[in-house]
C-alpha cells in the first residue's frame, strides 16, 4: 500500500452521499467522480495501488476546495485536508500550472511580498498594541489597498507593520503543503499575539497551523467589540446591503453570523440566495478554471440582478474580485466592498 494520504481521514468517509447536494462541481456535472465522495473513492484507489496517482490530476484541478461538504458530513470527514494532500501529490513538476508556479514564487519570500504592495497606498505603519497585529494580505495589498487603510482608520488599537511575509495559504492550497505550514509558522513568529486578518482563506490556514487562539478574522473580531453602528442612508432611505460568505471562513471556522450581525445594523440587509455557496473565486481557481468558475457564479449573478442592492459586502479579497468582475460583466451596478469599508461609513 502507498501511504500518500492520511489513512484515518480516508477511513472516515462512509460514502453516505450527504456531500453531493452541497458540492458545486457535482451540481455542474452530476458526475460521481466530481463529488467529494467520488474523489475520496479515487484517493482510496491510489492509496491501495489500484490506480496511478496521475489519474487524480483532473479532479484535483476541477475541485474548488470550498469545503462545503464538511459541515454537512455526518462522519466529520476533513475533506479540505485530503484535497491538499492530493494536490501535494499530483501538482508537481509539469503537472503544476505555470501560472501557479509564478504566483507561488512571487509570494515565497518576504521581500517579494513587500514588493507587491510597494506602490499601493496601504495602511501606514503603526505600533499600537504589541499583541494585536494586522496581517496584510499578499495580493490584497495591491488589489484592494483600501482595506488596510480602512483598518488603520477604524481600529487604532491594531498594530500594522509592512515587514511581514505570506501566511502560506496559497502554497498549502496549491501543492506545497509543507512550505505553506512553515510560512504560517514564520508569520506567527514575526507577529506577536493575535493576528487579525481580512482574508477568510488566510484565517483558516493560519488557524490550522497556529491555533484558534492566535487568529481572528476581522468581522469576528469587530463583533466582539460590541460597537453600535448607525445606518447608512441615502436621501433618508437605508441602503440595501447583501453579503457573500467566504467558503473557507464559513465551512472551515463556522464564521457567518458575525458579518450578518454587522450588516443588519448598517442597512436593510437582504440575504442573497445561496450566499453560503461558492462564488467560483476559490483562490487561483478563477484564473486556472475560468469557464468553470463562471459557471459556478452564474446563478448567483442572476439572483443578485433582481435584488436591487446598493452594496455587497465580502470578507475575502478573492470573493471581492470575482463578484466585482462578474457583476460588471453582467451590467449590474451593485458595488462590492470589504465589510470594513461599510463599517467605516457607519461610524464616520
């Protein structure tokens, strides 16, 4: 037997099928092998030397890694861990997409990460609480620098330093599990005490390495402050706001009530149909699997079209980028922002 996967995690799956309705790729295809249960069956075949590991490549790439199967699984299968092990096994050498190789190399060292945001007006350096530090997301620094600037404004107790590297989530999710763990450990050494993050995927990865007591996602942390927010109005009418869950945050850490609690104070909160379902961003997925990514988000875009929302709040930069891009493509004028930006308006 080839010990490629953690056997105890494979053994947990009882092939009950509860994961099937929750899986976006199974909903797209109806194919058993494109479900969590089916993929675990393939993993077992490799583990037992009944199938070459190369046969895992297609499904390891097709899977979004959203982990929607985990909350509905009665056996507690840690599918996200198994997926990372599968990608570590097959996403090597020529099997690792060239674009992924470039992204991983770009954030592998601290100086390269700092270079990404060199010309972006991110939150200014500040020594406030020595035991509370903002983690500056690697690509969020460049794509959405306003997020860290907003945190600088509304959370004066949070320390901000530019001398920090990547948390390793991108590596762990794309075939470099060991390096991803080492990078999270290094970040934990560089940032004392609690690490505050504005990216759901990073929060889950950091938690898996450093422990739950070291990591706080922003909406979770803000809710604990118990600060009352005033409604945002336009011409005396409360703005209509919706929310898109971060898959990793909801399915990995169970954080989904907190952002909704915040938004219900800020405006007329409208629940987006299937807000808990993946938007198709899924880290590098939207870049590597463009067609499938658009198929995943298409029903969500159609649902949003009829809601007449002013804003959609997110808690993950990948979700922000995906929604903003696809709503613009569809001609929908709803603005997509990180939840901190709406909080800023509600307290200014």
